């Protein structure tokens, strides 16, 4: 596994828009940049970042702007400006040789999963999932955000589950109002286990909705990744945006049938951003079927609901879970 060099204080961070632009939320975006600058980073943006559109530019232009940051020796890490819907369009234009010759930390969450998952599973380069450049717009910053900034700078601190989450799911006004519970379901047991459990394995995952569309494409290197690191075992993490219980269940079955869950120690599911009329139990009941022989956690601090953890794809994760609380440690091995 290739681990790029972490940026240091005074280094430059490159921001591109491989999916949507941030033109509709400039004030919020500026707050995020302020948080990055307060950590001592210089910022450079590609031309399409501040476009107001579901596509910041054509697919070819978005890929070219991403390449420009790879080639810029001054840019020590690359962060996606925001998410969106059309990141997948740029994959045919991505220059693999350029990425391999210029390995840098590439960070994002949601739609940028396309690039992150591709880089880690296919090109064996670790990536950072959990934040975009526009993520740091709360004031004061929450510990989930300061943790993300620490990890970006190479401080791989332990991440305990948070006490409260925002069940209102308001994009603009954060209200941490609901107790967090990481519920662990063990094979053959009906209810969540409250006993201490530990596991370790190589971390891999991202936005479920995106990963499901990559299966079987030339940009999916999962089979080789699983084979390459089979001795380590795996901890999968899934951030699901708006899949129904049935679609999530069938996606897990598809991945399982494809052999993606070989040597899997645990699967972590974040809270569903848009479950529709479905309840947590609707999802859990079906996952007990599709993941009948694999421990899984429901309700984790991963993904679109706030707060959220930052996870390094490709790192070795050690997960301790007990009584609805969890702690994730990461090591670059």
C-alpha cells in the first residue's frame, strides 16, 4: 500500500471540483477555507471550483484540472470541493500513470468515492474518506472536523464514537440532538451485542450508492485488492445516501456473491441520510440475511449525517465496540 506524504504547516492544498461546483454556497465554502488556512495551509483552486452547477465543467476538463494538481509539485494534497452526482463521468479520462508517478493524498466523501475507491483498490494508493473542502463550515468547529484536520496533517488519533448526532439532517443548521449508538450484530444473534468486541483489518469503503455503480467496471479493483491483502482481513465501511432497505440488501448480496467480503472481519454502516419511510429495523432485518455470517455495525458516525469520522482507505483499522460505543484506530502498515 502506498501512503503519500502528509502535508505540513506552510504546504499548499489543492482543491478541484471533480463533480459539482460550489457556486451556490460560496460563503459556506469560504468558512471552510478559513479553517484550512488557520491550520497553516496555503490554498490553490482549479478554475471550475466556484462554478454554480451540478457539473463544474465537462468530464474531460474536470479530469484535466485534477491532473494539474497531481503535476503541481507545490500541491501536497488534493481535496474535492464538494460532492454531487456526476463524478463517475471523469473516470475514462483519468491518467493512471500520472497518479502512480505523483501519489498524493486525495480526500473527499460522497460522489468523490469514484476517485478514492478507484485509486485505493486499483492503484494501491491510500485515500482519505470523510470530508470535502467545504466540510469545515461549522462555528465553532466540532471535534469531528478538528479530527479530520488532524488526520489530514498525519496525526492518526484514535476516533471514539460521538455522543450525539443531528437527526434533523439539516444541511445548514447543525443540531446535535440524538444519542449515538453503534449497534453491533453478530451472526446468529437477534439483538445487538453489548459485550466488548475487537477486530482489525484493512479499511475499505465509501459511499455505498457510488460503490454499487462501480462493480464490474474497469475502475473497480476490489478483487485484486482483496487477494492482495487477504492475510490482513478487512473492515468495510459504508456511507449510504438514499438506498432503500431492499436496495441496500441486494447490493450487499451482490458484493458478497462477487467475493468482495472474503476475510471480512466486520462491516460498518453509517446512518442513512434519506431512508424514506423505512425504519432502522427494516434495514437491519434484511442485512441479517445478506450478511448472515459477517458481524456488522449499524448507526455509525460515518458519512452524510453529522458528526462523522475520517477514514483512510487502505490503512489497518482496529475497532473496539462495547455497549453501543466504539473507537477506531488507524495505522499505516
